[in-house]
C-alpha cells in the first residue's frame, strides 16, 4: 500500500488504515463510496440530493457545499474537496485505502478526520480485457463494466474502463406510482502511461461521468 507516499506493507504502516483491493470491491458489489461502510470499520457514508456525507470516527463536514470535507477524498493523488465529487463510482480500481484519524502531514490540512485514497488500475504490459454484468431483481438494478488494457509499444500503454448503471429504486412512491430513486449513470476513464525508463514515467488520466437521479432516498 502507499498510505505514506511509499510502498509498504500494512504491518509497517504506523497509522490506522484499511486497504481493500479492487477485485474484492468488485466481488462484493461495492460500486459507490457509501457502499464501502459495510467493509471498513469507523467509516460512514450516505448519499443525499446535494452531496455525499462521509464520516470517520463520527467526524465529518455534513452537507454544506461551501465546506471542504473533513474526510479528504483522493483519486490517484488528485484532491476532491467537495462532497459531490465523490459520486464517481469505484470503477476499475487497483485498491482503496481508508486512513482513520487526522492526516495533515501526509494529505494536507483538510484531512481532519481521515482520508480515502483511491488508486485506479494502470495499463498492463500485455493485452487484456474483461466484461462484467450483474442484475438485481428486487430493485431492477443492472450494472455493466468494460475494461480494455494493453501496450502500444515498449514504453507506451493505455487502459479504458467504462461502467453503465441503471436502477428503478428501492422505495415505493405511492403518489407517483413508481420506485425511487431511479438512477441512470454512465462513467468512463482513459489512462495513458508513458515509461521511457526506470527513473521516469508520466500518466495522463481523462475521466467523465454523468449521473441522473429521479426522486429522493
């Protein structure tokens, strides 16, 4: 893991941290940040109509969009300071690390309660691809994932990940005669990696997501 900006084992890290691999997240059906609370102690997260509420050990910033989050969210080292920025799904991750307690030295002064560090999967040295689909009958929720990865040359590689999710909701709105919240989400990520030598590498990541929700939780 890289919770202290260098590769270490969990035994060597002198802080309270939980690390979960991307494969374990996919196998457990964890597709969003608020689903992760069932697998990480002291982490709580809920999605609202305004933003995501994320708490570690009971400390968080609430729904005020003018506040930086007390639990800092990082994606490949990029800081996501507002709650709605954490709505991007857990798509094609190598691992996710949850650090409990103040992390101002490693992750900046905003990480008062803790930090969530997401590391996306990198382009591979050989060509590979995968397709994953699931369907949940009670809420009529369908999820489809596509991953393509491989090299263009000895020094340049690319990885494409995409996800589509649709759901008819788990709450019956008797007034409108429909399930809520109804969701339609489409997200994608393209990663380009350039490694000319063992001492230098450059990575470009392009990410986009659209999230349409009808109704409230």
